[in-house]
């Protein structure tokens, strides 16, 4: 699989109720760490392939461009297209003056976008040269939200300047701009099949915007903590948001109804620090609809979407805060971290939904 000359890290795990023993690949000293949410007895050796690193510093955002290639952005100001199956850097893109905050695309296309602390967003193309195709200038502060319309004709950006902007992708023109006091945008995503955009904010709110008028179409009940991220189910029926927190207070994800009551359906509690990302897992992966979350507590969790039960917890020791998740095929999940790049996680349901780290880059 890919670069056989890349480093290989061997991790031997032995799970017992409430305890994880992990043997270092260097000194084989056992480290005991409390975990929760899963119990497994397994004496086999886990192999984690170490590919060439995509970034030289913390990775802030990752998304899947197609079933083989992901795009990521980080503190090193670089946008990187990477073949996560082979462990090859496809192309590096440099154009931002400060660190990248978000990357976004329409899955299966050749184009993708990045947002930055330099107050701009940029359009890139995988084919051709590595120069910016289009720049979007107009925010007064760091751009923290980025969503692409399903037909790839428009993007919506959000910022800590309390504004949302709608842009024409071809011309770079700002078509509309809306400002809501104290609406420090944390994330944006387009609702499939609808002219609607979902948005989370530091004011603890989740809003739905009409993309045609850039007016607030709905506002969910205000939560108790900052809302850090949001995702929409592929059918557009539900959305999930997640929150900041510490010591288990907050640190949750919340499932919302988008079609009928537009109320809260379920909550997912079990992380001990801020939950930074939440994604719906692909339909057909298991008979149980599931959601995955990542957190500053260096753990990725899988949840039963309907009941809120934690089905599996995967600690990524040494990764530091985990900040971004991306589904890249029906059984693979990418997770960006501050300390150890991007982790490739494999999900299977042979013995109930489980995750295993298989590579990092």
C-alpha cells in the first residue's frame, strides 16, 4: 500500500476494562491510560504507516476532494493535496500570508477553497499550476467559515468580523453581505438540495441562512457553550453541531431536526474537552446510523445517532488537540491534529463499529 519505504510504526495494544496499555515502538515501555467507551482483548500488533508529512506545523482543517485525495490546510500557510491511499503529496499550494483556518470543496470536483487568518479565501485547482485561480477579498478579520454551493457556482464565507459574504466563484465578486452583532462565525456548511446554509457561532447559536437573500431563515435554541462546528446528513434531514467545554462540562455534540420540528433530537456526551468536529458516517457502513466526533482531548468517538450511546473511543496518543474530521470513503476517516499531522482511521463493523489508526502523514 503506497510508499513501502515510508516509516512503519508498530503499536501493540491490550485493552482491558477501563485501561489501555500501549507499548512504545521505541522502548516497549507500557504506558497505562484511562479510556472509556470500549473494551477489547487483542494481543495482535497494530501497524501504523508513517507517510511523508503533509505539513510542517499544526493542521487546522482537512476535507476529501475525491475517494483518493484529500486537501488540508495548516499553520504553515500551505494548502496540500495528498493521496492518502499511497502516501504521496500531489501538490502544494502557497498564496496565503497567514495560517489556513478552513478548506472546503464539492466532493468529486477538481476545485477546492481555503480560508485564512489573512482575511481572504482562495480558489485552487488540482490540475494545472499551483497558483490561485480566484481570490475573495472583503472581510475585516480572520475567515473562519467556508461553504461551497453544490453546483460550485458560489461560496459563502464567514468571519470573526460578524459577517457572512456570498461570492460569485467565477468573478470573485461579493454578491451579498450580512452582519449580525456578536455572530463570530465558527463553521459553515451547505444543506444538500436546499438554498440553505448552516452556521455555528461563538454566540452559542446555530443559524440557517437563505443563500438567495442571505437572511436568517431559522435559529435553533441557544446552547450553553460556544458552537464550534456543524455537519448536515447526506439526506438533508438532520444536522449535528458540537460545543466547547472543559472537564466534561459542555464538550458535547447535538443532533437537530432540519425538516419538521427543527428541534433537538439527541445529545452525545463523553468528551472531556472542547469537541472540534462532528460528521455523519456513511450510510451502509453499519445497520446503526452513526456520528463521529473529535476533541481537544485527543480522542475520536463513534456514537449511535439514535440513542446517543458511545459505541467506540479511539485515543490518538501524542496527537495533541484533534481539530478536523473528514469522511473520505465508506470505511475511512481522516483526522487532523496539532502535533502529529493527519491520521487515517479505518472503520469496520465486523464486531460492532470500531476504529483503528492505520496511517499518519
